[in-house]
């Protein structure tokens, strides 16, 4: 149960910096970092700092910032950080979206265990709609801007629904396919359904309209799949053991190759437009068209796409022996290091080929904008030391980062 409390003490109170510090910024895409460029001599402190009880997530929409804490979700007006409202929630709630004048939560009633999706009015915190028995099908923050993709909270009900964020009404509903994936990595959210006969249907996630149909040759049994561009990666399992993997060309439907020894190698997964395999501390890049190994890298993990022909690799934690290590850009064809970035962490995506980065300075953290075209980092602000990379978001009006408290820089 969610009870409205627009005046109670639940939720953090803002601590404001002088108005002269309220400035700066730019918005959202993800990649990697480089050496600091010329920044202001004294980077500005946050315009607003919000304290909270276990801040776990945040969203922004228009001039409002919404924070999810252990037992409440609250809205704050920007600039200034004045609290608009605070609504108590049960521990374990998820903040799914803030758009179309709504704040959408996933909650579980402790007495009954019933899962529900709840839409609140973004201006007042009042409950506008509620759907019991449903859970989100995508992680928080993913999905089309006006549609929440949900599924029934039941192992035997495989339906997928698209709910209108404004009203909670069902926009579309899909039955249970043989195998289904909801994809978010190809530029726009899509739903991919694969039937035993070898037909792949790809749908727009906002409307569920079919945007692509592919007839696959020699598909056989499929227990799971994933897509990158025009390549389909399929998996076959026996109980929990990976039997084999194969890659199909989605322009022709033809199988390009198949491997039967991937369980021992650690399986295959997409890391951008190439495939990766391996174990902790060592990753091997596989050519998606041939299945041949291209190169291996040790000591670097978390490989991903950088730009055409390049990949990035980062360490999962700061290197105490050499804190200058942070991330590198690799040639995707050879694995050769073409650029080193130093001890910066990528924490959010920005528009115009840019990324939001923070440093690892024990005396206090700097926030910067990495220009991917030039490799320069412009320092935008400073905050208290973060013991680990913070969670950040960026909009056209503000940048907010949090660990135990939220630091906000305004445009």
C-alpha cells in the first residue's frame, strides 16, 4: 500500500550552495575516458546536495528530480531543491520511470506478497493508477518513453504487455512464444520472438508492431538467443549445461557457423558488434562471421563498443598498485591498445559523442565531460569523495550523481 504524505518528514531535505554556483551542463550516451583537459581553476561545488535514508535510485523529468529511498519516494523542484512531496513505500520498491507526468514504481505488498505496478502524479505524488499481479520486464530506466513493458507475476503466464505510462491502460498484449527476448542494445527497444519453425519476428516495443520478419534455415532447438545488428546468436542447453552456440545472418536467414565446445570456454556473448568468450581476468574476442578467435586480453575486463573499429576495456575495480590504470581503447581487429585513459570512471552517457566521467582522487571527486572526438576531459564540478563510481544521470537541465547523498549541478 502507498499512502500519500505531502507534508511529513519522510525524505531528505536539500542543502543549497550559493546561487552563484548554479550553472552548467549537457545530456545522455555511453563509452569511455581520457586525460583531464583544461578545466576551471576551482571547479564548482554542487548547486544542491540532498541527504537521504538509503538513496537507491533517481530519475529526472522536466524541472523535477525524483529519489527512491528505503521507505519513501520523493520529488524535488529544480533549481533550488525544494521538496514537492514524499510518499512512503515498502522496502524493496523499484523506481521504474519518470515521464509523461507520471512516476512509476514496482512494489510488493508484504502481507500478501502481491506484486504491483503503480503510477503516481509527478506534480503531487497522488496515485493515478495501479495494476496488481504484474512486474516490470525490463530493468529500471529501459524501454520506450511512454510505454512500460510488463509481464504477469506468474511462472505459467508468459504474456507480455505494454502499459500506457500515463493511464496504466493496456496498449498491446502478446501471447507466449517459444522463445522471447526484449532487446535494448540496438538503438531502440525491440521485442524478438522466435518460434520452433524458424521464424523470427522483431517488434517495435512501443506498439508491438512487427518491423522485421526473418525465416531461419536449419535452426533446430533453441533455448535462448541474442541479437546484435544483423547477427543472431542462439544457445542450446541440457539442463544447465551449455551444449552449443551458433550464429545466423539475419539478412539471408543462413547459419554462418556453430560451436559445440563453448561450455568449457565460458560461453559466448555480444560485446558490441563482436562476440566475447572467456573467464575472470581473460577475455577472447571472436569474429561473429566466422567463429574464429581474433585476439585475447588479460587483466582487462568489461569489454564493450567504442566506435567503428574500436573497443574499450576497463578494470572492474581500481588498481591499488597502479592507480593510473583506468581504461583503454583497443583496436577491435587486433586487440592492440591505441589509447590509455588514466584513472577516470565512466558513469553516464552524454550527447554529441561524450561521456560523463569521475576521477579517483582520495581528497574529493571531480566530475568531467569527456569529448570522444578529441579525448579531452573538461572538469565540470567537484564533490565529496565517492568511495566507488557513483550512479549518475544527465538531462538537458541538470546532472545528478549519488552514492550516500545526491549532488546536483544545474544548467
